[in-house]
């Protein structure tokens, strides 16, 4: 397993896990998606984004859902800079000492479909970030897409036509979502072609690390 590292792939996976957890908690409470969305004052589409771990859903939307599910206390501890005391006692004197590190392992669902989509999403997030800062990359992606369209492959033609509109109008949300259609679009996307080889290599390595498991180590707090 790998020690904690800061990467966009890890961030995406943590959001995925959070979304899965929130959806599971809602279902355990017997609440439908319609009931939850109405109860917290957001649209069903926004709730779907939150439960999918979509980074484009607002922090406010996440907070509303977290609060309604009764787990806002954990977030309050983080916001206040507080930590739960974790201690152990010696067998002889009964004195408290530093607790051993708590180890939390974050890993990706290794099923082929889920891990491939996580990898694809990470590549596309990075490509969009770079295009926003360097418009020339957008023209590069459009040129690649036009070349594909001219080739006349009918299997992906409808997706490529949709990509033409996405690139022209910068409809990034459409391609970066967690919907089935967004996944299909990413499978026929020209965006990954704008990434330098070393960037692609780094992201692919981050995905491999996540498959093995990334370890967070949290120190305990000593008590006198």
C-alpha cells in the first residue's frame, strides 16, 4: 500500500466514496430521492450530483444533505479544528500515552468499469483545467475531433457531434458529470489528446496507487 499522497485522482475517489456513503445513509433511513431533495430544499438533479460525488455540486448542497442525514457533527469537528482524543494505557502503570497512528486506507473499486471511469474522469478534469488556462489546447482538441468526424466512423458519430457542441460552447459539465451519458462521452472524447505524455503517465500511476490502497495515518493525542 502507498502512503498518503495528494492527487486529483485521490480527491475524485474521496468524493465518490462520500457520495456513495450519503446515498447509503439516505436509503437506510427509508427516504426516497424525491423526499430528501424536497426536505433539504435542493432539486433532485442536485441531489443526484451530490450522491454521485460530483465535484461541481456546491459545498452548500453537500452540507444540506450531510446535515439532514445527521452526520454534520463530524464535519463540525473538522471545521473547529478539534480532534477526538485517542489514547491507550500501559499495562503496568495505567498511564495514558501517545496512541498509535490510526490507519485509514482509501482504495478504488477495482471492478473494470469503475476504475476505468475514475481514470477517464481524472484525465478529463486535468484536460479541462489546462484548456481553461491555454485556449490553444481547445483548438487542438477541435482539430482532432474534426479529423475523427471526417474519417466517418458511424459507431461514434453521434457522440462526436455532441462533443463538437461541447467544445464550441465549453459545456464541460456535460462531459465531467457522473451520469451514464457523461461516461459514454468520455469514452469517445478528444480531450485526453491534449495532455502531455508525462501528465497522462502521472495520472495513470495515481490510479494504480489507488487500486493498491492509499494510506492516511492520523496521530493520536497524548493525555497526561
